[in-house]
């Protein structure tokens, strides 16, 4: 069994419920889902192989990132004029076979 648990920023925020316990979403996941499930498996005497993968992603604004020293200059994004294989790119090729 594989569990994929996305660790978003919300997982570190308190749950908004009628009890106002201040419990984080991550704590609720562990105490309200994982723990009862593992206890149930123990009562049922099951034997599962469990892999838990915690993952996240980070969005980085390239405009706020410092340029590392000795970094190569950034290439411009492809446009119809400079895209590889485009008509203009092919027209600028110099080749003895083409007589240019």
C-alpha cells in the first residue's frame, strides 16, 4: 500500500472547527486518520506493507531569485521567429549543399 501525502502550507495551519482546539491539519491527519486505521489493522490482525511518501512543491518567482555568480545568461523563451525548426530558423541555415 502506498500513501501519498501532500504537505501543503495548509497542513501547518490550525483546523477551523466548532471546538477551536488549535489542532493543525497535519496533527488531525495523524490522530484522526492514521492512528485509528493502524489500530483497526492491529485488531483485524492484518499484515500490510505500507509506504508513506510525504511530498510538496514550491513555487518560485523567477523575478525574485538572485542570479548566481558565473551564471550563463538566460535564453529568451521560444517565439515563432526563433523556435527550432521554424520557417525563419531554417532559412538562416548556411550549408554548402544548399549553395549558401
